[in-house]
């Protein structure tokens, strides 16, 4: 007699944001399991664009399971409407399972969660803290390389989460039984201020990297001078002012609940990333 398995039948899975920080890690792991994957991105063979609804139906064709990641963030204007419309189309197209990447402490993200939860299909919510990888794969990479990270962040700590942990929880939710109807709050195992995180990166690289606390106005002015688009500046200032008020200054057990193991520590992320040389001297 064939043994029981905890894995769902390997049917194609649509991964929105499949080239992003979490999406590409999910795609790699699904490929490693032999699960057929369709990447949802503007550069894919079958393009997907959140701002162009005509691209949605083609990528949903023949899909039953979808990882939903909204770019750049669920807090931006229009995100809730887009996620709602996409969810309705997905369900109408035959999708029976949705896994949503959400954010901690954002009212807009919670509203998007509620849309997915009320969709009538199986759902899993991944409510995530600030990514470790923002220091190495996003807007903080160049400041770290330059030796000075200027941010409007003070003594309020954040339980930084590793994108690999998010990806592994997502893959479990997408391919295994037992995750439907679960909301996983994903954080790292301890709290760190941004200054403490930079200090750990400095130790891991063997380089002097300073953390400089700036006012919100100084930070916005500096971004403007660097040519950062106004909409991204607005998002970043919102995130730093709204989410770093202490509301997220506690760790959660989502990784342990979903995977049966503790989350990766920031020090391990810093050491492993420093070894790649992306930050300079290691």
C-alpha cells in the first residue's frame, strides 16, 4: 500500500513577484521539489503587471494555487483595490488556494488579508516583519557598502525576518496540507534596532559601517537629492514613521508553528551574506 504524504498533488503554482526577494526563493524551492511553476512578473514570458489588469487572466489560466505578493507594498494607494480585484478574478478562474504575503502593523495590509480570507477558497496569510535582505538586496545595500546608513529610525527595535524563512513557510503553505486557514506572523528570534543591525553587519564584514539617525525631513531630502522617485520616498517615510512606533516590537512564533523550527538569527544572515563579498571586506 502506498504511504500517505503530507504534500499536495504537484499541480502548477503561480508565483506573483516571482523574481523578487521572496518570490525567486519560492520558485527555486518549488523547482527543487519538481513542482511546475509559472512566474508572475513584468519580464516573464507571459507578463504580469499589477497596474495592467489585462495581464491577469492569462497568467491565471489553469492555475489552482497562487502566491500573492503585491509590489511595492500593500500600503501604497490602489493596492487594496488591486488585490481585491485580482482575488475575485482568481477565484472565478478556478484558483482554490491563495497564499498572501502581508506586513505587520499595516492597516492596509490587514484589509487585504480580510479580502483573501473572505474569498471562499483556502487561504494562508504570511504576515511578515522587516526583511533582513533589505540590507543586501534593496535600498540599504549601497549605504552599507558606502559605510554610512542614514535612516529616520531610533531606539525602537524590529524583529527582522529572513527572506529564506518566509520562502520556506510559503512553500509549505503552497504544497503541503495543514496550512489552510492559518495566519503566520513571521519574525526573527530577537529584537534589534537598526543601529544594532548595522553594528552586526559591521562585525561580520570587518568594516566600519556607521549608523546615522536623521530626521524624517532630512531623510526625505537626501533621497530626493539622490533621484529616488517621489512615490518610493513617500512609501519609505510612511513605513519608518508608522511601523517603527513600537507596534511591532515583539517577536512571534509563526516560523516555529509552520516549519517546526526556530527562525534564522540576524547574526547568521549577516555572517553568511558578508561571506559573499557583496558588502565589501569580509
